[in-house]
C-alpha cells in the first residue's frame, strides 16, 4: 500500500510544482502544451508496458495450460486405448473380445494354422494374456500382448487347422474386435 501512497504523493507534488511554474511563466499556454505532450508520452509508455505485461502473462498461461491439457489432435491423444480383453467359450465356439475406446485399424496375417492380428499404436496396460483351448481334433493357444507401441493378437492351432474369423463392430461408444473360433469340426 505504501507504494501506491508514494506514487499518489509524487503525482500531487508534481501537479503543485506545475501550478507554481505556471504562475511564474510568461506564456502558460506553451507550458500547458509541453505538459500535455509529456503526459501523452507517459500514457503511451504505460499503455505499452501494460500491453507487454499482458502478452507475457498470456504466453506463460498458454505454456502452463499446454502442460496440463495436452493437444487433443496430437498422435498420443488419438491413440486408441484398449479398455478390456475378455474371452467367452461355449460348446460351439470360442470368442476373444477386445474392447477399445475408438475405432481400431488392424492388420491380419494368416500363416498356416494360425491367425495373427497387429493393432498399430493401440495401448493396453493389462500386461500379457494367454490361454489354451482344447477342442475335438486338436487345440489352439491364444496370446494378447503389447509389442512396442502395437498390440499383438496371436492364435495358433496345434494338431489341426485353425479356422478363425475376425470383425470390428461398434457397440455404443466403444468398438469391439471379435475373434471367433468354432470348436466343432
């Protein structure tokens, strides 16, 4: 508060000094014009300083905001997140369901007796899941796990050909990759 008080006192002293000088000067209009020019320069300087301070504050605020709010269009923000991996099995079929928060792009590779799916840039924090399913005429094993930035799904038939189908379907706000293996010959 004392800073403001000193500033006000300084302005009042300056105003009194101008009034006294006006009384002494022969041409008070010329002196008033000079003071007006000084006030305009001071006002311009103060406005420039305020504008500079405002811009500096906006830059700092934007830097802080970007740290706490990532760009929604960045590659990391658009990266699909795997919400759940679950299996269902009955007498007729085995299903592997991979639920994601957005549509997935995936690559399919079908070597003899296997199915390999690669989901580029899909993130899953659930570790590796695997299992083995016994069926008439053979069995197969399945594995789901993170491989770098990709999610890998592998089904390998043991003792017989593996017939598997895959499809991506939308269920509400989520997307589900369904891998289905018939268990009956």
